[in-house]
C-alpha cells in the first residue's frame, strides 16, 4: 500500500483517484504520519426493490370511502 504526502496528494489527486478506482489503496500522510486512506468505492445493493410485494397485499375497494360518523366524532373530539 503506497504512501504519499499531503502535497503530492493535492497535486496529483486525479491520478490517485484513478489508481484507487483500479482497486489500489493509497495512504495519505502529513509530516510523515498517516492520516487518511484513499480506497475504491464499493457498490452497495439497493435495500428495496419495487415489486417485491406484488400480489401479497390487497387494497380494499372502499379505501377512500368516508369514515363512519362515530369514528369521525372520535377524531374531532
């Protein structure tokens, strides 16, 4: 794992990012002390896929029907 100093990292950031994109890890040091690591970004899988519950849920036909009077009164009280 190569180490580069801060000045070199600022000067050659584009090259270092290209190297990291090619699966190389690069340590950035300040005054000889490692302070950061440039690593390739791994793709994450989406947590939710649309359509996974298709056919498993049912929406009632009267979903948007008015609420019964006694239930409306409970909300308005």
